[in-house]
C-alpha cells in the first residue's frame, strides 16, 4: 500500500474491494491526473480533505480495465463490417479500456507505414477507449517491416493458411523463418494464426451446412502442425512468438514443452472456445463459425485446464464481425460463410460466467484479460490497478446476471451466438484514465476521448 503524493490532491477516490496485483483487497483507490496515484488499505486512516469518496455498491468490485489485444476493427475500407466508433463503444460497455487492432480486414491492411498512417487517421477522434495497432507480415513486405516497427506497431501478425481476405496472403515455411529472423532482430513480436494448410480439408455434405463436416475440415492436427513450425522458427531465431486463438487443446502439450525449453512463446485462447461447444452448434448456425473452429465440449474442458495451469496465457476476444448477410443465413453454408465471432462487449461476462463454476477467481480474469495482454503488447501503464498505471477501471458486479439481447450490443452488427443466453457478471461503470466513459448501460456523453497508443 502506497501513499498518495502529498503535493497534489486526487481528482477521484474510489472505495471498495479492488482486484490489484496483490489480489482482491479492500482499497481506497486514488486517481490523480488520469493515473492511479494511490492504492490505500481501506482500514488505514486516509483522508483527503474536500475530495468526495465514491463508494462502490455493495455487490461491486473494482477491476482493472481489460486489454483486448485481438480486435478486428475493419476500418478503413470495411467500415460497414465494424468501425472505430462502434467497436470502442462496445469495448467501453464491456469493460475493455484498451484494444489492439489487427492488421487485416481493413483496406488497406496494415502492412507498411502508409497503411498504418491511414489507419491512425481513420481512428483519430473516433475512439472511446485507447487503441494500439499490430502490423502484418505478408509475402513481399519485408522491406517495410523495420519502418512499421519504428512507427509503433506492437508486433507482426502472419498467417500460414488462407486468411479469408486476398490482400493478406499467408507466409510459406521459408517466409515464416525469414519473418521470425527479421522480427527477432527488430526485438519485436511475431503473432501467428496457427493453422497448417496441408491439414485443412473441404467441407463436404449437406451443401456445407453440416457443422460436424466443417469441424472435420479443420482438425486439431492443422493447429498442432502449425504450432510446431512456429516453435521450430523460435528455436532457430530466438524470436518472441505468440500463438493466436488456440482452439485445440492438443496444442497445450506442445506449448508447455516449448516453455520448458526456454523459448519465448506465449499463447491466447478466446471466450468462444471456452464457453461454446460443437455439440450446441446446429447445422447451418453460421454464427458459430470461426477459424480455427469451436470444438467439442471435452476439448473446452481441457482448454480451461491449460489456462488455469498457466500454459495458455491470455483470453482475448478475436472480435471479428461482418455484415449478417456474409454469414449466409439462407444456406447456412459453413464453407462459404465469413468466419468470425463478435464478442468484444461480452468477453468479460462470458469468461466469468463459464469460469466461476470451475473455480476461476476475479484475480485470474485480471491476469488473463488485463495485465497479461498489456504485457504482451508492451503497454506498461495498462491492465493493473497499481500506482503509476493509467486509471482504467471497471465497477463490476460479479453476481448480477443479464440476458444477452442483441439490440443492446454496441457492435455495429448484432449477430452473436450468445443471443438469448443468461450471463453472470455485469459491467456497471467504466473509467478511462479517470474519466467515466460508461455508466448504467449507457456510453457516457463525454465523447470519444480514447488515445492512439
Ligand atoms: Zn483474428
């Protein structure tokens, strides 16, 4: 517990149980100039003359604002899929105060400094939360990667199989090794969508509407083979590598072995792989389609175990929406429907709802969904209720439940596999650098005050 600097009175004082790096403690959190300036033990005698104390409601706890490092905003170029204003409002409503935008599905993709500038210009003045950017590693952009790194991207994403959009082609094995060597030299981070095209098959039967056939077309071996290739590249280059959206629990053993070997490899999974199961994806229910796919319930149980054992490091949304017609509701064709699940606003409640029955604690959420992803993206002032960090805070009611009503989602498009589900854990208020940006179901009227990081 640290004292506030005596020469400046705080602007805001929040009292209640808070999830800090030391765990869940009764705290008086002081905010000065947008930063956490003190985390005092509530039992200590601490007074700040003239500064009103805002007490959390009896059923609320204070969480660090979440850091979601896997969001496809799609603007510019596919703004009709999602955009900075709508995505960041959804983030604020979901307790996410920092997002890192993926380099693909916007046009142009973020693969050189000119496209990064276009992206930043599109985001500027529209964001309700803070935002940073990943760059892309695609065939042919080697000459641009150093400048992109210098311009502030937090790392480089690549695919090994078809990305779903023609302007962001995959790297082959030689391209992966070269990218790993280059990114290691830059001291940056390599992010990999790990599916090996050699193991991806066709969706057969029932005009492609058969979920089981779709699942068979993207088997666990496609993921483990790709992860083996990344591990090999990391072993030979020393690159820091991150495996995106682990869907198959078969990956856990590989990731644990890589860690034991001392390789700098981290991984993430997503709320839908933990909460949803192939058994509940009806044929033609393309709102369940994402790549890699949602697998069987038993697989989800093993993912939870990998997460709780610390082998899988983070949980982030992979928010990847599209206009509902691209989900092909008429035919329900899994082969042709856009793959992506929109869940930015619901991630926290989904992970909490399905995790708490497995013994997950609020401190686990803070580590998997705030402090950990902040560290991954090199955002030292984010993701923790700690002195010196940005005062990005969430008043969260862990026992309050709500029904997912698509119309209440701030996402541009409301299609979601969570529609009609009752989730536990309600975001009541969100603060970004000490400023309230969401309260009682509404994005605050203060306007878009998010920064480009
Ligand atoms: Zn993605």
